[in-house]
């Protein structure tokens, strides 16, 4: 058995995995953590930790939430856990959860041979309660294991651009200000090494005062990072003597977030000059931007991943719902013709077309082998990827523009000598344009133009989302077609004029302008990934201009309502 293989859970006691979920970025979960989550029967964690780990849990897992005293009173992990059963299938559903401590809840959840993941923020070895829960499991004979995580005291400075050590070397001390003794402050105050202080936003100045009282010079640099490793991260650079004034001038305090955890790094490695060069995370081109992605959820996934890589927070709002055709007979005849050799080509103009044909294949018990002997065309890279996932490698993908016109440029004319069959199967949406059909006919092909699916306007998003769209709560919106413009405005209203409008091409931009929107960004070619790149380039130039002018770097939604912007295309 490999060192990371899951041990067998006992039929009576089950098994508990104490798992470190890291400081907040889901991408910092270890491979071992993902493996443990995928086989868990029960998840036990605080709300914020559940948001990080839930994606990797299997469907139907029981979830038990352990919340500390509300954040307005005390930050997570600082109070006695108050337990709330979220999933009624948990064995503790009938028990007043708040009356139990986490150790008993974890052990009870493990009974009956179940695998329990007890997830904590950061690393279990530094968690206030994890060691006590492990001892309770050991005393009760419940087998457990520990999966380390990235500790906030290490991960947050890395994301803030503050290396704790370098070639010059330095002593590094870690202090939890909430439990530090006078002796602890005296020791770190007498040292000239780097000090990493875990504290809360409204207690930073007090911790700085403790260090100055213990002997540190008031002009010693420090950084303070809030919501580290997430897209809400903010870092302030000051000195021990000026941090209180810095936070006051930045209007950070007083704040409802005053009780939230922060990481302060004290020492020469926290100087502003060094951080200007090493702040890789907060300087991403779209850092913290809330970007509206109005597409179907399946289409939005890869685009959202790309936006996250630029530091953005994508918000997917389906504007189109895909439904089967009203009369399925035409599609059924075409699929049967595909199997019996009626077609020389099949052309896919969207991911939804691939999905529609695949579903029909599965209905008949067919798979990708039915495409044997048939040439397959895809209108672009996303459609081609959907075909490859189906097990089909397309024979033709446009070498230039990814559109019907681009596909026609590369499509060979019908040749009766080389083409035994002159017919093309074209499964597509009910509202598709006639460009491809007309072009194929002109090239000498017969076309079976078949409605494979219908596109209808999606239901309106929640009221909160609609208000954010109309009120300037979004920093940018990506329009990938004219229909996404019309449908978004129809179901949610027109985006506020501070919102950056990005369009995939001239036709989409024209539709946006017809709806009273000012287009700021246009993709250099009709590709969703090029559109995201263009928006990132826009954000990068905007950031650079602010820095050059000595202005604070803000998001579009933070601008004064009604501010005008020049139209820019990239």
C-alpha cells in the first residue's frame, strides 16, 4: 500500500481524516486532500472552509457545519465551536448540535464505518482545537490520519509578495497575538529577525505597540494582509509606528471586518520597495474584478477558469436555455442516416450541437464508433474539444476565423471523383443563420439542415444579481454573441455605465451599442479566450496608468457613479 493510500475504515468506529484546507485559495489543496475528500462520507468544517473543499467531495456527502462565534464578535477559530447540522442525513440531525463539542460530533459522525473529513483552515498542526479532537479520537479508539495543509502564516505572505527568508538569511518567528504571553513579546521584540504575527484587523496596531514596547524600532517595516490568497486580498505597507494611521487613512477601520484574521509580517523583507517588485498576486490584470459571464453554464466553465487565472471573480448568469426540438423526428432520421452511410460530412457549429447528437446517440445505444468513415468538421476550438471528449477527432477546424465563414473558407468543394456521397449533415440551433448552408450549397454539396436543439431565453437571475447588474456592482461583462446582449438586457436589465463592456466581435458590439451600451473592449478575433485576453490587457493598461499617475489602483465598480470613459478597443 502506498504511503497515501486510504486505510480501511473499521465497521464500528469508521475513520477520521484531519485535513488542512489551506488559507483560502482552493488551488492550494494538496493532491492527498483531494483524494481524501473524494471518498468522504461526512464533511465537518466551518462555513468558509466548506466553500473551499466542497467542490472535491462526492455527490450526496453529508455536511456538518461548525461555526465559531459570529465573525462580527470573534474571527473564525477563536471561539468555542458552535455546531450546526446542515445536511439532515447526518446521524446527529436529531441531536441539539450546539450542545456538543466538535470532538464528540466528529466521533459520532464516524460511527457505522463512515469516513469523516474534519477540515480546518490552514494546517491541522496549528489549529486551536484539532489536537484535542485527535486525542479524543485516540481515546475512543477511532482511527485517524492527518493531511497537512498550507498554513496561513506561510501561504499568505507568499501571496502578498513578502518572502520570509532570502539568501541573506534571517531568524523567522511566528506569533499568535491572541495567545502570546509577555515573555513571547519580549523575545521577538529583542530579535532582529522576521516576525509573522497572526492577529485580527482591529488588533494590528496593538500588536505593533507590543513589539515597539519590547524593543523593536518604530520605523521597522511591516505588511498587513487581509483575506490572504483569495481575490478579496488586500495588503497595506507601513511601519510599526505608522500602521494605525495607515489603516485609518485607508478608511479600513472601523469596519465590520475588524474581527477578521490578518497576517502581519514585520522586518526588512516587508519594505514597500521589495513588495512593489514581488507582489505577483494582487498585481494580476483583473485582480478582484467581478466579471459577469452571460452564457450557458457548460459554455462558461472554461472561460471562467481563464478569468480566474487573471485574478477575476467570474459570476455565471445563464441567458440561454437549451431545449430539445419540438419535433424530434427530423433529428432521429438524420442520426439513422449517419449510421447507414447517408452522409459524407457532419458539421458541428457549437458545443450544444455536439451535446445534442451525443445524447441522441446514447438514446440509441451508439457511441463514437458510429462516426467511422464520416468526415467531421468543427466550427472552432471549443466545439473541437467537445468532440474529442466524445471520442471523435475532427477532420476540419478553421485555420483562420472561428465562425461559419471561417469554416467555409477551408471547406473543400464537392468532387464527384473523390467524394462518393454529396450530402452534409448539419445539426444546429433553431435560430442559426443561413451562412453555412448557403456556402455549402455553393460549393456543390447537398445539406440536411436539421434542428438539433432550441435556444430559449433563460429565467431571470436572482434579484441580488439583477440589482448588481443595474447598480454597477460588476466590474465587467463579457458578451460572446448578439443573443447574449439581447437576452441579458431582457432578463436582468442594462449594465451600469461604470461597468466595462467587452464584446467578441463587431456584430456583438453593434448590438450592445443599439441597447445603449458603450463598448470598451473588443476581441481581436472571434474567440472567447481572445476576448478574455483582451479584457485582461485592458485591465493591465488601466492598472499601469493608475500607477504611473500616482493614483490608487481601483476596480471599475469603485469609480464614482456616472464617470465617463473613453471607448477603447484592444
